[in-house]
C-alpha cells in the first residue's frame, strides 16, 4: 500500500514538473523543471527495478544534456519580450497539437489497456538477475542500428549548439588563428635598456 501511495505521489510530481516545463515563461526555469522531471522519472525506474536506466537517466540527461541546455540557453541571449509577442499567434496551433496528442494517448490507454504494464502485477526478480545485462544484449544485438543512430543524433545536436553559440553578434570576441600564428616578437615584446643606478 505504501508503495502505491509513493508511486502516485511521484507521478503527481512528474506531471506537475512536466507542466512547469511548458508553462514557465523563463527558459532557465523550464530547464530546471525538466531536471526535476528527469530525477522523478529515475525514481520511478527504481520502483520498477530498472536500476541501470535510472542511473543513466540521472547521469546522462541530468548531468550532461541538461547542463548543455542551460549553457546554450544562457549563451543564446534569448529575447523574452520578442518570444512573448508571438505567443498569441502560435497558441491555436499549439492547442491543436496538444489535443491531438491527448487523443492519441487516451486511445492507446483505452484500446490497449490489457497489455499495458500498469495492469500487470510486478513480481520481484531473483537475486542473480541483471537487467543491465539484458538491456545491453538487446541494445547491441537487435537494436544496434537504432542505438548508433541515436548516438549520431546526439552528436549532431552538440555540434548544432556550438554553431549557434558561435554566431556573429555585437560584442563577441572572435579568435583569429592566422593572425595569432603570424605574430612577430617585435609586435609583442619591447626590450628597454635601463641604465644602472649608482650610489652617490
């Protein structure tokens, strides 16, 4: 009974943080809400005895991807006033997409309720069971190409974030490698001959 209460409490926190991601007007607050959502999801994974997925979710997404998001948001100099000006223009399209997604989720839950994990009673695994080994076997045999494609997409996202932060804008100091290599000693160092002082 306590486990069920704990599960629903975590689910409420997860739903609230997910709503905070899309409802917050500050991008930094949205990222922090997303961090809370990931941490709560990792605790739910622990309840389902998927320890490896929980640890990877915290280390990879919270520890790396979210930090990258924060740096990108802070370096992009997002104009919040300009973003809020177009909110009413895109609100109908966003509401339509939200209704379609909600209808799809309700359809999945309604028509496939018998095969969903929520309707299946979980049984504890034996002591020698390793979900890490099972997951690794599935990833590197059946889903190898999808796994490599996901890694390539993450690499592409990192490169795109670096390109966005290095764009030309006023006040940005750009490194000129050719000018630094071609510099001479006379341009940087000036030798001054000082006459020694003698005691009178």
